């Protein structure tokens, strides 16, 4: 028996779509990156701080924009 409400299913579906898009290379390439950054926490320490901060900011912006677009489109 599925006890999840329709609202919960919609939110889950939006989350899947947004995170799926962010994990592909194409949105990152649209922003000028060669591909999606794939560095673990250990290797982040050896990379320039400005680059790590830029990638984190781009990730946050993509998640916010894609989520907002899905919610606005219903």
C-alpha cells in the first residue's frame, strides 16, 4: 500500500529531475565548464579555493533555477 501523497510524489519527481540534470555534463558545459566537476572531498583540498567555490556556487544556482522552473511550470 502506497501511503505517499500526490504532493510528496510531485516533490520527489522534481527532485529526481533536477538532480539528474545537474549530474549530467551538458548543463555544466552550457555554463562554460568542460564537464561536470567530479572531485571528492579529499582532492578538493588540493585544488584552488576560488575554483571550488565557483563550482559550488554554480551547483547551488542550477539546483535553485531548475527547481523553480519545475515548480512554476507545475
